[in-house]
C-alpha cells in the first residue's frame, strides 16, 4: 500500500522537482528565453521544452495548448517553491531526505540509460526465431473471454485447492470450490488476446479449452483465469515484427545493465551491518510482505517486474517488464 505523504513532505517533493527543473534551463544556467516571471524569479522556455519532451510526441495543433498548460504548471510549482523557501522547508530533515533520494535516483537512471544505449538492435533472424518460438503469441494467437478470480490464500491453501480447480468445468465450479474452502475471492469478466495475459500464462492457456482454468500462484494469493470462450486471432510475422523488435531490444538493454551492475558489485567492497548482516551469507526470505524495490534502469529497462519473461532470449529466469511487450502487442489486436 502506498505510504501517504504528509503535507510537509509533499511540499518537499514539489521543492525537489522544482530544483531538478531549475537545473534543466533556468536563468541560473544562462537561459536567455524567458516565458514568465513569478515575482522575481523567471521561468524559461527551456524548462517548458524539457517537460514537453517527457510527454512524448504531440500533433502540431496540440503544441500551443500543451505549452501553455505546462507553463501554468511551472508557475504553480514556482509559487509553491517560493512559499517553501520562505518557510525554510529545505531544512526539514524529511525534505532533505526526499531531495537526496530523488538526486540518487536521477543519477542512477542516467547511468543505466547510458549503459543501455550500447545494446545492439535485434537482427531480422532473431526476430524471426522469436516469432517461431512463440506460436501462442503469434501464429496461433487466441483472444480469450475470461472470468478472472482473485483469491486470498496462502501457498499451502493454493496447493490444496489445485485438484478442485483442475476439475472445474466453468467459473461457477471455481467459485463453489472457493466457497467450500472458505476463501475470500472476487471475480470480473474480461476479453483479451494472449499477448495481454501475464507472461507465464500465455503458453499454458494455449492448451486449455473453454471452461478450463489456469492458476497463477503468488505468496499472498492467486489469480484463476477461467476460459468462457475463445477465438483464433493469429498475427503474421510482418504484423508482429515491430513489437518483437521492441521486446528483444528492451530485454537486451536490461541484460547490459544487469551485467554491468554485477561487475560493479563484484569489484565493490560491500559490508552488511546490523540486522542486515545475514544478507552476506543467507538467502533472502521468500515469504512475507513484498520488499521495497529500488530501481536504477530506464523506463524501458525494468528491474521491478515480478512476471517472468516468455521462453525466449530472457529465459534465464531474470525478471523482465512484461508490460512493455504487452503494450506493443496490444496495438495489434
């Protein structure tokens, strides 16, 4: 569950963002184009352009409105910054900590981005090989109408429930089994292609018939995907090419970053202290609440995904951001 920001910390984040923006084109950095003045402080066109670049490409007719909206946001930000300075919030320990955390994150991501740039683009043969290796996503792709059931259950309860789920003939049977087991659950119906399924479910689901279910187990609960109906929706190699290229390139970038971080770890002297001293010689716990994950990769190279990659170039077991693949392929429905 997200930790709510207290008012002072929320202001600290605004202050941090303002400082980052200032580093990207304020009058202190020699900017010559001024878009607005807020009391005695200037907001430059460079600051506006920096934020607009992060929004992605815009249509020509959208640029002017987007520029004005961005400027208004920067004005509000500057007003908040000035008020924070008057109250000396930059000296608040929580604000100082938030600013330092953002600084560390920005620098680490910049380093990962630079590393990722060295990754080579996949060849046509690699794209073709991946297409042929995953018929469930492409040549034999299916679109499913599903009942998705989210269940609160321990790993032991999930294991005990497996025979009943395997024997279920429809979603009603699944719900009945969960009621008998006295487990809390919720359901929803949805329609999606195989490429939009969790990565570990795509291949198993391809072998199921209407009425059958696939279970995705987790430490605190499970997702049960029951097929209501299914229809073929194959993708030709030419249709899938761009999405596969993106997937393989993202995976290759992730591997470049992971490899370099392993080398840095091997060369560094790391000493665990206090209650973390066990980490030097003991495996990390596999149950309990999910740990807080610190990310260094770029937006395209994720180290936080819990879904394993499909059995392709990343089949080594390392986590890969499945959302990147799903986003690319979902446009081909």
